[in-house]
C-alpha cells in the first residue's frame, strides 16, 4: 500500500487492542460460538484470534483483505478529526494487513478444504490449501514493523496487555452465550463457559472473590430509562481504576462519564477515596435519549435528559445496595 495508506492505517490501528477489537467483532459477526484470543508480549509480537464461525472460501478470503471501499477513506484531515471512523467499516483486515504480517487460515462451514492466506505489509505473499477446522484463525505478527514511528508509541508490554484484556473482557461480558478464552504468553488469563449466564461470566473473568461481592439489580427507580439490569459490587470489592465499571447501552458497550458518576455517587462515602466498585450494567435507553455518534471509535455516548438518567441510575444502585444490606 502507498505511504498514505500506512499512515492512515496507523491512525486507525492504534495498538494491539485495536486489532483484537476488530478481529473479535469479525468473529462475532461470523456467528462464532467460541472465540480464542492468544497474544504474546502484550500483542506486540503476536495476536491470534480463532473462531468456529462461518469461515471463508478461498475466494472470500482473497476479497476480505482487499480495500473494498476506497471512497470512505477520504483524507488524513478527516482521520485527524476522528470523523471517518465509520468509514473504516469493511476495511479492518485491509488496514491491519497494511501495518503487520497477517496470516488467515479459514474453512467454510461444511466446506471440504481450508485456505491459508499470508500478507506482509499489505502484499499477498501466498494463498495455499490448508488442513484446518471450520472457522477462521487470524494471526497478526510484528505489528507496525513497517511503520517505526507508530511502533514507538506502543507502551510497555504489560500496558498493552491491560488494554487487550479490557477489550476481551468487555466483549465476553456482553456475550455470555459465546465461549471466550484469553491467553497471554501461553498462559490462560480467563475463559468463560459460554453458557449464557451473566453471573457465571463475571465469575470466570473476575474470579470467585469478586463475583462473591457482587449483587444483582432487581428493582429499577423511576426515570427515562426503559430498564436497567446487571450487577454491582459491595463497597469493599473495589479497584483503583474505573475500568471495572462496564456499561452496555441497548446491548452495545459504551463509555460514559454520566454512568460512572452515577455509580460512584450511589456508593457515596462508603467508597474509599480513589476506589471504584465493579459494575456490569445493561441500560435499556429509548433511542431518542442517546446519541451514539459523539465519538464512535471511542464508543462514547451522550444522553438526552442526562440529569434524570444519572439520578435514575444512582437511585437504582442505592436501592440495590440497601436491598442487599450493603
Ligand atoms: P467488515 O467486518 O467491516 O466487513 P473487515 O475488513 O473486518 O470488514 O472484514 C472483511 C470481510 O472479511 C468481512 O465482511 C467478512 O466477510 C470477512 N471476515 C473477516 N473476518 C471473518 C471471520 N472471522 N469469519 C468469517 N469471515 C470473516
Ligand atoms: Mg470487521
């Protein structure tokens, strides 16, 4: 790809976690029941996402790595303003391929033969028949090997790992019916059962100690939200970071200060300074009360009737804590 493509790709693919996010989304789109994410050195050396989804034919995999929608990739200034994010739909594999070595091994469901396609810096190196299970495994090695300026921005291995862990956790919590596994440097970080139960998923990811400290939301206060469910922790089960507050709006993960503030306020002085509870919250928001286009790539949203929604969430969590004697 031309230099400009590599620069553009470097803007979109910020770090290993952005690769993982795109590959996991593809696996979910492909109807996977099981998704395994393996990373080495925080994903800087290697990322592999394998699924048991619909898979691809040789023809389909050749197409998948092409840039199908050039018209959407407008200019660098668009990218800098962050407005063209949605323009990158249909281009994740192409974009990741431009800044890494990529190998895709795939076999369609019910298909006879599999295919391995390898790319380096966006150029196809080989397309060969492969013996493999149905589904798709995408392996990304040497991320940013051909864009050294980008590579310099990567943080320490452990930091990149934390970002990947956050992403996989987010998708695993949102999809209790899919079996997720995350491995770092050959060691299992967590795996979920895929049995469709939120509480079991929380247990698999955060461990017994945390899961024991979490209680379900059963009653919802009056307000603009059509519904709210999920789990919150007791005031002692906390962390020094708010990343353990996961919010889903109409099934989609979002980042929102409104909800974080509401959660923290609900605990009030019960929470030690600079500590945050665990929370997994599903909000059922009337579509007219939420703007999802504030910053699509960062998944930020803005609520209409913000104060009323914040109060509703705060009251619901206060009530939940009270109901459980916390
Ligand atoms: P998009 O997902 O927006 O279509 P991508 O570049 O991420 O764009 O993927 C391109 C295409 O490759 C997808 O539309 C899909 O047809 C195919 N594909 C990618 N990943 C998978 C997968 N894990 N399983 C099956 N097909 C896939
Ligand atoms: Mg995609």
